[in-house]
């Protein structure tokens, strides 16, 4: 038996989790915008860097801290093999069963690592072929299907998110939770020897790594950072603009962050070879501008929430 919801509005963006959640939530919250998904999740404000600038830095996040406001708004539930201490096979079976239940109720599901190490919106299933019907990065080339047994096959991590319409949706409360979370994230205290650096200190780690005369071998992975952070900060700025006059100073600051990162993207394209050292120093200057602007943005948010 096959059951498929209609075509979903799932944008293909750098932060595929945000695109997948947006595609799922849009089916029952017609007014939600992509900047709101970035803002209300807190993802538009995070900054994480691995010391060698690997591509996963921008999308590493804490389930409890980052998605908490959205979890409240949309009864967002997670099923995860590692986190729930389940076997991979048990998690796959439960995700399959729960996805069928959700699709039958009209709710899409968000899947991790369906075709690539990205997030996908599942809008249907076929029990005759044991396949999910999905939208997301590379889905069209795979005829928008993936075998249920192949979930998580590349990462070894099997998990899914199950958004659901809530009767007690409170966007103002979610906004306040997300922005207070952004302040806390910025002030994260890092272990000096940690592999990952979180919060405001991550700017310094990023800048110092970009100053190195010899960069790691994968330029696309490095470029992924400034493209993803530009996407996050651009949506953060738009989100803050929509929050009203009280947030105007913070919106202006985050727009400055986004503008600086946009210039970095133009200097080092996603598919470009590693640029010259002089060009990388220009990017360093832009990162320093972004760092200063974000500090001002956090200062503006802090003034709102510490009164």
C-alpha cells in the first residue's frame, strides 16, 4: 500500500535540517516562514567550529538547547537509536511504524541520512516496496524514494523527528526562549583543549585557523562554514526584523554579520580551490567584522532580556 501527501515546500539549503523541518511544519502552519524556523529554533544564532574547520561545524547542535522552543510549539518528538539506547534495527523498525502513523494522520516526518548526510522531509511511504517517499538534497535523482533499511547507512546514526500541530502554539514565548538561548550559547564556556569550540569564542578559533599558511586539503569543507553561517545569520536578521521595533538594534547587527559573511562567500566560493593567502587574510578581516557585529547583536539582545 502506498500513501503520499501532496508536494511539500522543502527548500534545498545549506542547513538541511531547517529546510526539512520547514517543509514538514508548513503543511499545518501555513503562516510559518523559513526565517522563523531559523529564529525560533535558535539555529540562526549558533556558532560552532571544529578546530580544523570541518564542514559539519555549522550544523552541530544540542538537541535540548537549540530546538527546545520548536519542540514546545510543534510537539516535536525525536526517535534516535543512540540517544534512546535502542539497537539500530529496533530504531529503524519504530521509525518506519511511526512514520506510517504520522503520514496517515497527514503529518510529514523529518529523516536523517536517508540518501546523504543530510536531513529529508518524508511525505509518504510504500509498504509494498518498504520505501520512504522523500524530498531533500539529491532526492529527485533517486526518484524521491529510499529503502527503509537504508536509513542511516552512511552515518551509522538512525533517528527521525516527528512534528505535530499543537493547540497551544505560542510564538512569542518560543521567540523569547530562542533568543535567551542565543545569549547563553554565545557565552558558552569552552574547555581550552576541546575538539569543538562553541559560542562567541568560536569566532577566534575560526579566524586563527583561516590565518594558517597551510589550510586543510578539503577547500569545499572549509567554504561550507562561511556559506552555512551566512545562511544562518541572514535568516536570523530577517527573523529579528519581524520581531518588532524593540529588536531593531539586534536586527541591524545581525544584518551586518550576514553582509560580512556574504562577502566572504564571494571571495571563496563553495566549489573554489583554496584561495591565496592574501585572499584568506581578506576573509579574516571580514570574519573580524562579523565577530564584532555579532557581539553588538548579543549586547542588544541582552539589554532586552536583562531588564
